């Protein structure tokens, strides 16, 4: 049985390498060396840590294997992964991006890329016709999130990939919410897949990391050149933590997704909740489209409360969830999107996109769901 024939749970545990080739240790050691001996002045497989490190290569090979790519790359943060992937674009290029996306990505696309001579158009990517209309002669890339963060808009990845192929445009997808376990974009025609591995892949809120993988070996060569030249590489220790986190992704994500589904059902019926966003509901816009390209609804949901005072009460009273601008940990995490995850987006733009002050994002952890619900229900009480 080859690695490509192994099922996801097995791939997660054994990854590309499941033991140290030198000692047989059950985990790849943390190789902290910054440089390597050149016997007789000749470089071996490794010459300098920025160019290659056995600990980092472990997770780089793992993400390529899990996503079905030819090459993977590990960076010190999710945003370093986004920026490094978009380094495939050049000054004078144009990028199409979704209106609704993570605040850090919006900040990078709207402030940093223009300084590099790259124009960005934000459109509703759930409408393929809107993408087509936004494309110009200079368009070289389409950046996507699906489900989007925080409103869970669902983009048809096959349709966008077909548009991009026809126009010879690169497609980039942030797959953080779904992970390779629930959605494999390369198989749907996407060119570059990006993860904030700080989230579900690491899974324990104790590291920062970003991952990128591609199917095309030529794109892999270009990304490797930039990674080596720019130097944004994941440290050996964080590579070890990330590899360890990936091994338990299946059991963690299944437990978190089950909790998210139960909490979503109950929150939708709660009188304090005005609207709930979660693709697991059959009547949710994009539900059918989502499940045509993903195998689960995921462990994250968003909901709007009836009034701002209810948000204040929830954030003040909740005891079990971590209140923070993150997601994907073993602990449940509550995020006030307006002031945390999407703080970088100007208020007028947030209002236009319906990212309101009453919007809260919840990343379900692996706690007992009844304890979580008791805590949330008490925090949502109006008295």
C-alpha cells in the first residue's frame, strides 16, 4: 500500500515520515542547528537552516501529502503563508478577492499589495459572473475563502477553477476552516492552497504557523525560491509541535464538529440570537454547494445577537470559552468579529458587508457539549 492509497486518518498519524531515519525514534527530532557541515567543502542534503531543515521538512511533506500536492512549504504564521503565496504575483498584476474574508487577509490585500504595485478588486465570489466581470487583462490571480470568514459565504470552487483555467489565472484558497480532512481544493482545480496552521492543524493554541501546498511542480519551484530568498520559515520547535498536532486532527475535528452542530441547533432557537451562520443546516444558503465540495460543515459558526447589550453580557459572563481572535483549538473560542478578528477592516466597510457589532464567531472545542451549552445559555440570559 502506497502513501497515496492510505486513508486520511492513517495519513494524519504517519504523515510523510513517521520515524527518524537515523535513530528510528517515533518522532522526528527537533533539529535546532542553524548550519550543517560541508564534508570536504561540498554541501550535502542540508547546507543552511533557512534553505532546509529536517524538522520543517516533516510538516512540509505532510501538508503536500494531505492535500494531494507535489510540494509543501511551512512559514512562521498564517499571514506569512498568505504573503508568500501571493509573491507569485508581480508588480502591475491585478488580483480578484472576496468581499467577505478574514480581517488580516483584507488588511494585507488592501494595504500591502497596492504598495507592491498589485491592484485588488473585492467582489462577491459566490457569484461566478461577478468574478468574470472583475477580471481585467492584468488579472493574474483569484484569492478565495470558502466558507468565508465570518459570514460563511460558499464559493463554487470548480466553477472558479474553470474560469481561471480558461483565462490562465492562478487561484489561491485559504482552506483554514475546512482543513485537508474536510475539503481538498487541489482536487477541485485550485492552484495554491493556504492554511493558518495556528488553527486546526496545530490545534492546541500553542504555536503560530502557516502552510502552503501546490499541485504544479513549477509553482513549487517558484515558491521554494521565494521562501529561501525571503527567509520566512517555520522554526524547528514549532515544526515539531505542528507535526504532533496534525496527528490528532481527525479525532479533534470530529469532536469539535459534532459539538458545533449541536450548539448551532440550540443557538438558532435561542431568543437572544437573531441570525446564525453555519453550512450544516439544509436551509442555509450555499448548503448544497458546500457539501458538493466538502465532507463536513466544520467546527466554526457565527451568530448575530438581537442587541449590542447581549454581546457585552455574553463576553462578560462566559466562563468556559476563551475570548480571543483565533479558532481551531481544543478549547472553545469566542470571537467578537467587529473588535477582534476583523478589527483591521474600517467600520464603514464592515457595515456594508454586514459584519455588525452584534456578530460573534464561535469555534467549538472538544469539551463536553452540555457544559458548553449550560455556560453559553447562562451567559445569554437577559437578566
